[in-house]
C-alpha cells in the first residue's frame, strides 16, 4: 500500500479570538496516511483529524461537535517520506477571509 498526503479543510467552528480579530471559522491541515487508493486515504485522514477533535483541548472548543471535514487534495508520496514526514497542527482562518 502506498502513502498519501491529504490536505483537509475543516469548517463549522465558532472560536472567538482574544483580541479584536474575527472569530475562527475553520482550518486547513495535512496528514499522511497509508491506504490502498486515494479515496480510502481521504477517509483515513478525515478519521484521524476527526478523532483529534474529539479529544481535549479541541473537543471543548465551540463548534467542535459540528466540525465538517473535507479532503481538498490527495496525492501519493514516496515510501521514505511517508515514514518520516508527519505533518501536524492546523492553519486557522476566520469567517471574513
């Protein structure tokens, strides 16, 4: 089975910012998963991120229960990159982007 890099978009959040910035509405994140085909890689990446958002500190954030995840891009990556490259984290965006 090959590795795939999957770019996900998460929408449905309502996280207020500490300053005058608009509230956070969603995020982008990338995950690398091992799967037989792009479709199963997308499902696997969505499951990984959905599980992250079911645990703290994410689960207590406004909108975490209504988070909608969609795969924006999916591409195969090499074996070595699949083993060593472990992207994590999130790039958040506001509703006013």
